[in-house]
C-alpha cells in the first residue's frame, strides 16, 4: 500500500496554494499577480480582474490594466482603490496605471508578518494531511491488512515526506522574505 502516494496530490496542492497566496504579496516589483485575482463587481456579479482586463507590466514599478470593455473601467478602479493593496489607481479613460510606491520599513514588516502567517497556515494543512495518513495506516493495521512492523515503516515514510514538504515551505518563505527585503 502506498499511503503517501494516495495523498500526494493533497500535499502538492498545499504547496501550489501557498505559492499563489504569496505571489500576491507586493514586494515593490511590478507583477500581474499583485492584482489579477482582485474581485471586481461587473455585469451584476463578482469576477476576477484577470477575466475582465489585460494586465501588463510597463516597467519595474508600473502595472497597466486595460479592460476589454471600457464600461467596467470605473468598477475596476473602485475595486483597486478599495482593496488592501495600498495602490492608487490612475484612470486615463482607456486604462488604469498602478504605480507601486517604494516599500517603507513598516510595510515590509507587515508583509513579513503576513508571509509568516501564510507559511504557518501551509504547515498546519501539511500536519492535518499527515494525521489523516497516519489514521489510514492505523486503520489498515487494525483491519489486519498490514502488520505492526509495516505500520511503523509507513509512518516513517510519511514523516519523511512531511519533513520534505516543510523544508519546501521554508525555502519558499525564505526566498519571498529575501525578495521583500531586497526590492
């Protein structure tokens, strides 16, 4: 039985979710990920900005948002203004320009706290998956489909995989923290 393999997708999805979560943390360098998942009220429903507009990077500090329908330009501007991104949109009637201000020391500290919180959330999810796998192993032993020795072998395998994923989370966090401090 491959208890880890059966749950591999859960582990991988946790890492992918973490990467997408921290990609929106503004580091001072312009990237479409900062705004692409922003929710905009348009056409009577809430939609992701990336579904309403072309998002491009003009230079290291500027993001251009050009809606496919000019009728939603004001809605996009309002959504950006009301977000917690701390950006001041400039609407020229055709597109919205977002100029990223330099990060202050306080803002960097806030971003680091948010980053650490997201990293801890990912670790918690990994631990929950580990506990689910351990319960599956214990149930298999109780049902006599594996021996007690196999149970310990499988548990060691799970612990090894969990350690690898926690190491990956740490590496992702360290890289993002370095990016926040150096830009």
